[in-house]
C-alpha cells in the first residue's frame, strides 16, 4: 500500500516543515502549522486552458501603452466609494466577515442590481432554492443573474468557459475543492490553489471576481496569509449582528485608496445604503448630558462626525479600570496621563470608560480633542453644548496639533448645523473664516481650550 506523504504548512506565511512545530520559524507565530497532504506537481495543471501560454518577453517600460480603466459602476454608491470608484475589470476582490454579518446578502444584492452585465453567483454553502428566497426578500429582479451551486473547481471553470459571465461571485472560497489536490475543502492548500486558478481566470478574461471568505475566531480571514497578498482588494465586513448597522472597510486596494468606509443598515429588505452616516452616529436627544462630545474624524476620504462618550467614576479597586470601545486603549491611557499632568484632573483613582457611538472603530488622532473633553465633561459633571464639536490631535505636552483636510471637516460640521468648532490654532492660519457661517475657534494648548469650553457650556 502506497504511503501518504504529509507536510506541515504555516497558515500565516506558508512556511513548510516535515514535522509539526509549535512556533513557525518563518513568521514566529504559535500553533499556525497545519498538516497537509503533499500534491503531485506534475499532474497539477490548469484544466481550463486551451493551450500552453506563450512566455512573456521583457519590454521597455517607455514602450508600454497605458490605457484608461473603464470601471463597472454599480447602484451601490457605498461599494463604489470603497472600491475607489467602481469595479475594475479583471480585479479579484476578497470580502471577509463574521458569520451572519451579511456578506452573501450584500453580494446577491449587488449581483441583482447590475442591469447590463451578465453575472454568475456560485454558491457552495446554499441551495438554489435558498438563494431564490433571499432574492425575493430583497425585492430585486434581474434577467441576467445566473446561479450555480457547485464546489468542484474544475466543473466551475468548464461552465465559465461556456457561459462567459461579466462578473463572478464565489461564495465561499473555503468551500471550493480542486480534485487534483488530496486535501479537504477549506485547507491551506485547497484555498491557495483554488484562489490561484480563479485569479488566473480573472486576469486572462478581464472579468472581476468576488471571493467571499470566512474569518477565524481571531478576526482574520481563514486560510493562508498569502491569499490576501494574491488578490487585488481586501474588504472587511464589520458590525454587530445584534445591531442594524454594518460597515465595510478596505484593508488593501491596488486600484484605489485604503481605509475607505461604507455604511449600511440591515433591514427586512436587505442592506440599505446610509448616505449621511454622521446623522446616525450622533444620538438624537433633547437634554444635554455630561460625558458626551462630538468629534470630527476622517475615514479614507470621508468626513464623519461622531459621538464620543465617557464615564468617569470612583474606582472600587486598588487599580482603576481603563476600558475603551472603538478607540485605541494605549492612546486612551496616554491622553489620561496628559489630562492629569497638563490639565490638573485627578483621575488616578477613577475608573474611565470610553465608547464611540455607532460601533465605529477609529484610528484618526484628530479624535483626541473630543475624547479629552468627553472625559473632562464626565469628571466635572458639566454638559458640553450639543452645538459645539472638536477636531484636533493632542500632544504629550498638552498642545493641540494641527491636522489635515481641515476644510472638509469644517464644512461637514457646518452642514450638520453645528454653531462652533474647536480646532488647533495652527489650522486657523490657513483657512478663510469668512467662507464659513460656523464659528471657528483655535487654541494652542489644551488648558486654554478647557477654560473656554467650560465657561461657555
């Protein structure tokens, strides 16, 4: 009987080892080596190709003729923004997210909304009847949308050769299986080889391919890390399944900016685009409450005004708690130290809890000023005016540093009806205040802004 040969492959970097190791020598990750069956490279051929492709010859870069990319514009403006202006022909887009977050719903909704292009939705997880029921719930109809339930990659490529769709959706890449590889679907070798075949197909035929991917318990896309390097765009679908709002965010994009943000609302008829996210990120309330401030942040090229909530209370433990939802905890500790040293707030025996309303995770340092004033408001039990917003980075010496794209931030605050915005003094030197109806107030230090805001609240 022929002995089956196995090897251990790292799911993070692809390092191979003849035996199992607790720590990968390639990337120093622990418990990342998975057992895989060795494949016969001689029989592993591309079955959909008619003939062997001719070898490319090197060409001088000056002789390469660049052509304008005609993107496919969908009805989904949020997806168009995240992708950088539409779908690029021949691009491979990987969409990852938690189970039940709405990945399949989003892809089917986009597929049904395309009126001209012929689309093929390949599902390895649901039956045709289940997909039909979802399309009826979405209320979309499209004569050019075709559905295929198949997990065999060779069969899918054969059907693609005959049907020649304009857009291909694979749901999901973890369910695809290549017969020439002796491994179960979802294994490292299966995901890597199936994705490689689909990428070749997309580039050769200039057809955009969407790959829906599962994520692990750690929140990363399941499978080898090389999968994210192979594709052109990586989109992460975020949000709490128990809340109605969903967020798509680009982690990688070869044809547009990264860290762009798209916001949806999940309802009974699918995902609704949220054109003005600032309205949903700011709570509607009649009375002014302490511990709340409004900050202006940038996500990609999009300006968002969101609500920063803080709760400061006496600690019952020897070590006070520091908890943050939607904001970096290390940066929070730094800002608390600045408030103690430069602002005179004695919070060394106080618990501090921070929450960014709406389930948004922000990395923009321009939210520092709003967070500081939310903490000050809760500590002093003084409500900040709900017509005032903040925008600025706070340094270790308590200075308010200037930030970029200040004009778009001021315009967004003015559009939403705010009467005053607090920014850095150095930003006010480069803007024309007469062009705005909103009051623009600049400060050099946090202590000066602190005195002004408390006095006018």
